[in-house]
């Protein structure tokens, strides 16, 4: 079938074996408004406090808007603001919320390990051609199929803002060849000639998408006049599954000097999530 199709919704109250079967069939699960809106709004507010003067909240629409020039990952503006976002205790704690952990356990059918690398996505308008190209996390995170991504929309996202799109059942075809590409990550994986239908929908604040490490996914271009699309994501796996050591670094810590765990933790109020992975049994 040609053309994009809507994301297939799941309900967290469905039988776990049905959810896991759907995950195996399509390579992803989509849960509408799973995270409470106030939790997303709180984290969004915290992140926006670190993005001034470049991005601010449009109170009338409850959407973040660009108040300066557009930027992308690795730009000078990005490198200025991203360490401040990474230093937020609320940002790292978000995916350790009991309800999100329970959802991960349901999908994995086991206890889970949440990767220390947490990602904030900031997609500004006026940067066409720099959106995240189709890729597989199994390559970038050097991970087996026991790893999955978990993505949460911090605000309502419509088509012009640059939605996350999923290539359904693409996880069944193994690791793909890659080529150089513009955009986040700078690589694009191969798309086969018969793969002509993506799954993508407008999403609401608190919507969650979980996807297999081999599932091909990408971001659409943000063609809005001023809205900055913002979401957060991380990776998780069955507890005890192999985790490649590069995932222990902060996101972009390999290229930004101010991004180290001691700098991130400097002003945290609690210690329970600091170096929580240090006793994990299977780093490779």
C-alpha cells in the first residue's frame, strides 16, 4: 500500500501478550496520552528555561516558539544550550517515573535497564534539510534487538512541526547499509523499493512511542512558521542484556567539553540517579 498510514494505537491496559505480539509484528507501540500532561508541561517549562533567549513559550497556544535564528544539533547555539538542558535533574528523572518504567517492563516482559544517555530533541523551523534521516538505533547505539527506544511528546505535534515517523515491520529485515546524509546523525539507512508506506500521525502531549532497535524511523521537516517541536527520548533493554560502553556518556558528551557527569550532577538535589548504572552487569 502506498502513502503514509496512521500510527496503530495501543492501550496500556491491553493484555501484555497482545501488546508484545503487536510490538513484534510492527516494530513499535503507540500509546496515546500515557504520560500525564502536567508532567510533560513541567519538563517542557524546565527545558525552555534553559533555551532563553532562543526559544520561549507562546502562552496562548501552549507551544514553544522560535524567538531567534533557527539551529540544529552541533550548531553553536545548540552547543551553548544543550549542556544546560542536560544538567536538569528533572530531565534525567523523567524516564525513571514509575508509570514509564512499568510500560517498559510490560513491553520487555522483564525487569529493564534504562540507558543513562537521555536525549532532548529540539527541532526548529527555518532549517529544512537538517531533519533526522531514516535510521536504526541498533547501529548508532551498537545494540542488539533487546534494546528499544522510548519517545515522549512534550506538547501537541501537528504535521507541519515535524513528526516522528515509523517504517512498519522494518525491524524484521536486519541491519541495513548506511550512506552519508545531512541532518541529525549524518547517516541514512537503506530503504528497500517495496517499503513505500510509513506510519505517522499528529500526536498529543504525553503520547509515547516505543520502537525496536532495528525499526527504521525518521523525523519529518519542521515547516511551521515559528513552532519549535520538542520531545525527549532514551533507550532501554532487558536487564542484563549487553550495553555498549559508549551509551554511558551523556548525549553529545563525546564532543562538548562541558558535558560530563560531574558537571551535569553538580547542582542536583538527590543522588539516587547519579551513576545508577555503575553496577550494571553487562557493559561491553
